[in-house]
C-alpha cells in the first residue's frame, strides 16, 4: 500500500505521516506507547478501592522517569485469604464496607466473595399466613388501609371480598359477571 493510500485509509495527512516515519526511523524517540493510552482504554488491573484517577495522566514522560506515576500493582488473593476476609464480615458489629476499607478492596469484590463461599448476609425471613375473621375489627382496619386507586371505586362481593372497578360502573353488573364466572375476582 502506498503512502497516499495508507494516509487516506487512516485519515492522516501524507505530510504528517512522512514526518513521523522519518522521526521514528531516525530513532529520536523511545516511546512506550502503552503509557500514552487513555486510562479508559487500559484494562483494569487493580482490586483496590484507592485507585485515584488524578494520579493517571494521558501521557507520561520518558521511560524510566522517576516522576512518572507507576501503574498500580494488581493483588491476587488465595481462596483461603478470600474466605478469611469474607468471614470477617460475619463478626458481630462488622460492616462489609469497613472490612473492605481495612483490606483496601472494593466492596463489590467482597460481596462477590461472600456469594462465592455461600456466606449469606442475614438469615432469610420465614413468612407465615395470617387469617383474620371477616367480622373482627382488625379485618375492617386492614381493609381500610388499601385505598382504591384514582378513578376507581370499591365494590363489595357476596363472599365478603372487595374489588376495585372503574368509577361510574354499575356494581350489580360487576357482581353478576363475577358470580357467572365471566370475570375472576
């Protein structure tokens, strides 16, 4: 592929392309191109919660420059370490966020480990069915807690149940439809 065709394909000017080719051939630059990648284009390599975006720069100085920020070191945890850290959250009064801060990891990672090792946050609630007789005062109070939505009205059924129907509809017609089985309550 010729210079003009390559420049057109890459949407570069032929002059700029020639200039940089000559500079690179002359060895003027020792560039680590990975350091020039935008931080969003770099893969995430840390599990630390202390990664600050202000430490990263779009471009860095020469290779080996002591003032250039060094890349964060990726830490690896063994399964035993993960389990021990995840079990710390089970201690009385321990919070997941505090344990994560203590170890310098993000809380999402700690939640993932808890799920991986089957450590539940709390015991699941067991629900029980409660039956209240219709004639008790408590049943009337509970019924009054559920208000009809706007534009709807309450229609009492023969079995003591209630349904919501559009306002202005004939309640006897609704009851007749439910009793005939045309409409489910």
